[in-house]
């Protein structure tokens, strides 16, 4: 049996592949995307791995955008929505130097690379295969992936994490839909998560959340 066309279609095998990838977490799910793309014979460029005219600029600008987005959300947007200043799920990292290297490596690999490969690269390719490449299809894709991305954060971080993930999913989704390259979005996501971790580690969450709204 030739699995390649079955994995690319939206029959039982193709749908099961999507469910498994979304259900198995960032790192395992990303590994499954690599297996899926290889077996399904989907070109890497269709997952966003497109040659950049200036990769260094993509990475640097993406990282700066991710840092800015985290600070902006923390200081200006999330307080207005009643999101608690402290991230309860990760507050154990405050001043915890021994835990810092592992969690930073995890968010870079699992968040920056894994989540973007799954939620933007893979799902955008699947939605394009299903709906086409029209402007309306892209809007539906960004909306749907944002909602699913937010829901995926409920179990780990509760409603505050889901609210934040709504904004980040929307920002990363729009960016990827516009530029069509995954590397700068991965850099932005990784920088966003590392900034969040450092805020917690240095006990800066509450001061930053009160910079604008006292």
C-alpha cells in the first residue's frame, strides 16, 4: 500500500495522522510531522522551510519581534483582560537557577521549533491542501489554528495561558501567512518564550504587568 497519497488526503489515514500529531505534544508531534512529510512526500518548502534572502536578518528581526510581543502583551494587553500577573504554572522557576537551562532549552526546541512546525508549518499546509490559497482560506486558516493553539494551552496553563496563546497564535499565524517562511516565526516564538521564562526567573512579571495599568 502506498501511504503517501493516503497521508496527503483527508480520509481516515490522513485525519488520523493529523490527530496524532496534534495530540502528542510539541516535541513528539514535531517529530511526527517530519515522519509524515517524509512518508507523504511533501516538500519541505510546503511546511515553510523556504530559502530566505537574508536568514540572519530573519532570525534577528523575528527574535526582536518576539521579545517586544511578550513585553507588550504583559504590560499593555493582558492586565486589561484580568489575566493574573504571575504565571502560576511556571512560578517555580522564580530564582531557580538549577531549573533554568533545561526549561530554556525546552521552550526553544519545543516551543520555538516544535509548536511552530506543528501549528503553523504543518496545519497551514493541511489547510491549504483542504481550502486552497485564497485570501479567505488564509483568514480561515489563521483563525482556526489560533483557536486550536489557544485550546492546546488550557491543560498546561489554564485560561490565562489560553488567553495569551490566542494573541500569540494570531500574531505568529498572521506573520507566517504573510511572509511564508517559518524560520523568523520560530525565532519570534523562541524569543517570546525565553523572555517569559526570564521574567519569571527574575520576578519581573508583576512589575512589568503594572508598568502601564496600576
